[in-house]
C-alpha cells in the first residue's frame, strides 16, 4: 500500500469506528480485524501502519469526531508524514481543503473531563489515560515456571511480568502451555484484595472471560470451591478453554439469567468465604486499551451502569457468609462508580464495614484504593473490601 492508501484505509476504518461508537456497535479492534479480513492484499507492515494511524487519531480526538476524515486531518496537522498522504492519488484521500473541519483534540468529551477532575483525578494526570498500554502477563503458579527471556518483572504484581510491546503472545510456548495469561499489572494488584487460600469457597460474580477467576484458582492451589458467574454467555464460554489450558480444575461456571440471578444463586446464599464483584462499569480506567470507549459513554449510560453496580453489589453481599469478605472492583476513576457506590452500600446496610486495604500499588481513596495510569503506571481501578456482619 502507498502512504496515501494507508491514510485512506485509516479514514475508512475511522468512519466505521465513529459510527459504531455512536450506535453501540462493535469495538475498534473487531472492526479492524473485519476490515483486513476482506483485504488479503494488505501485508503485515501495511496492517500495522494503518492500525497505528487509526489509534493515533482515536487517542487524539477527545470529542467524537464528525467523520474519519476529520479525525485524520487533526492528526495530519501534527504529523507532516500523515499530511503528505492526502495526495489525491488513485487510492489515497483527496488533498486537504483550506477550510476543512478537524476533530477536536482532547482527552475526552468535556462532561467526562469535568467528572474525572471532580472525582479527584488531577488535570496533569489526564493525558496518561489515553497513552498506549504496555503488555503485561501473569505467571500461572499451577504450571512450571516459564522461560520469558525478554520480560521484566512488574514492581507491584508478585507474579507479573512485562513483555516487549508488539509481542505476539499467542506464539509463545509459555502462553500455549497455560503458563502465562495476559493481565494488566493493575488488574493483578486489585485482584489481591480478595483473600483466597486453599480450601476456601469463593464466588467471582462478574467473571466475564475469567482473568481474575484464573488468578484466584492459582492462589487457591486448585483446592476449594470456585464459582465463576456471568450473564454474558459468549464471554463466559471463553473461560472453559482458558481454564483447561491453565490447569485450573476447581472452576465451576454458572450462566445467569439477567434479572433472575438471585434465583439461580439461591443455594449459595451466605455460603462464600469471599465474593469478588468486578462490576460492569464505564471503563474510564482502560482507555489506554480501548480509547474509543470514551466516545461511547454519555450521562444516561453512566447512570444505568451505576444502578447495575448497586444491584450486583447487593447480590454479591447476599452470598457472603457472616464475617466473610466482599471485594468490589471497577476499572473506572469516576467516584460515582467507586467511592460513592461503596458509601451508598454501607449507608443501606448497617453492620457491614470497610476492611482497610494494603496493596502494593495505588493510593487511598475514600474507603478503598485507586490506581491510575499516571501515578501507578497501570490501568485505572477502584477497589474496596467490605466485611459482612457476624
């Protein structure tokens, strides 16, 4: 592909990504994979170059751009090589017009920037939210120690390592053997908030594809009871092959019917030593990986997420035995989803108490701990641990 053709491909992809963000469609990674799936002529260097252009434009535009061309024009203003791609060639975009509109550069939509700063995120820390994320893995203690010659240990995650950017993880023998799992350092750290020992009864209530479930199984040394639940069949179905590869044999999965979760979990009420609620959230702490997510969020959707979080937190509390632990996690830096959610829970449930956390990374925030990309070098999280009344 010529430089102009790469820019044109990026514009086409950005048009699709902007529309998907507006209409609740597929994620950027999915759209990029589909695009190149029908364009076999594009080599690996072309694909990588186009992908980098797309994500550079997404990270630059705080407000949702009017079009893919507007997003690329904003990038062209900052990169002469991109501007040169607007060359009017047969497969390239038409030259830049004198008064064409550009996407607005910024960290996020204005209302979100205001909400983040109101939640105590310093203005100076905001740019780190959309920087490129590193590639972190967790070493699986259920398997022999892997050989990772190019990896460096993570300072805050006991079993965490960082691989060079661009590593194709699925080609590594350690990944194929189940000795490592991709997991951000911050995710590994907040998972440590839930005590998990061999013989425990643990419920991962919002397990998704099971990243934290697998870490719990390893910490339990495959001894005890570990139930992984979710309402998303597609995501939960990915846990079984991951568990088999990791040698995690104690995991039981349960697909929940939305709105009828309590019925399905009736046999688990007041039974668990620990419950992990990694709740659905805005993902404001994961923009490094999914920068277009900030275009998908609006105040109405945030309000719905806050109510969902309260619902699953209450559901998780019902499963905790007297004196047991409930850990609440969101990959968000907004107080509405973190600190305020925990305060609301405690106000409605006399007898429950905050269990003060000590973690190897993060800063005390409200009744929990918050990690953010600028200060911790991880994805953004809020985590709190609560104790059930005896």
